[in-house]
C-alpha cells in the first residue's frame, strides 16, 4: 500500500508538471512592447499602414520587412488598431501586441493590439 501511495504521488506530480508546461506554452504570442514608428505609405492599390515596435515582437515567418507590422486601414479592425497606435505613440504608453500571418508583400500583419 505504501508503494502505491508513493507511486501515485509521483504520477500526480508528473501530470501537474506537464499541465504547467502545456499551460506556459499556450501563453500565446502577446508581447509587451512600445511603438517606435508609424508609417503611412500610399500605393496604387491604396494606403498601407505599418508600425514598428521596440523591442521587436517577433515574426510569423514573413519574407520581407520583419520589423514592419501591417495594419489594413480599410477595415474596422485596422482603423481601431491605427487609432490605438497613434494614441500609444503620442503618449509613449506601452502596448501589448501580436502578429497574425503575412500581407501580400510578405510583411507581418498586426493581429492584436492594446494599450497597457
């Protein structure tokens, strides 16, 4: 009986450790950072907005401009991101952000943004 109790505690400890590791891995791609630049670029297909973070928040494996994060100004979400980016840059407030894929020219797309 004593052996079973010790073995049971070890198994439970191992299971809890795995759950903790899995939970930490799922913490997500959200990164605390600050906006160092906002760029608005006019093209033949419309405006493109990019933000640059310092420190860098990582890449989704995009092929071009790993430091630039695209915001689509033609969507409600993009307009909200642009407003938050302008507010954060003008006040110097830190932000939390993550990327979500790549745009048509291979730059990271901003997937989430909030002001801390």
